[in-house]
C-alpha cells in the first residue's frame, strides 16, 4: 500500500505471516525493486514482531543490502501489539 503523508510517499507492507529474518530479507528486496527511490519511508509490519527480541535480525537483514540510504528508510514493527511490546 502506498501512502502519501505530508508530501512524503510511504510504502506500507502488511505481512500476514510471522516474523522471520529470511522473509524480511526477501521483503526488503521486493521493496527496493518496487520503490526505486519514490518512497521516503518503508514500513514492514508483521503480526508478531517484537523489537526487543527481533531487532538484531532486522539489523542483520538490512546489512545484506549495499545501499544504506535505502535501508535507513525501513522501519519494522508489529500491527498486533500486546502489553509486552510496551516494556
């Protein structure tokens, strides 16, 4: 889904499957292919992503891409938070 907020284009990928580093790598590659510099931000949302537990996997997946200006635009989050995500 493409969103335009404050004159900035955002690519939002809502993922039905559970968080997995390999799947994230593939989604980052897909986002890179379809945005080609039009997106100011890219949000990839999983139902079970937990920043405390999964942030190292995100760093690892992003590090496999050479273009850090692209990977810096990526935010990974959950769209189904619970009380543990606030800790």
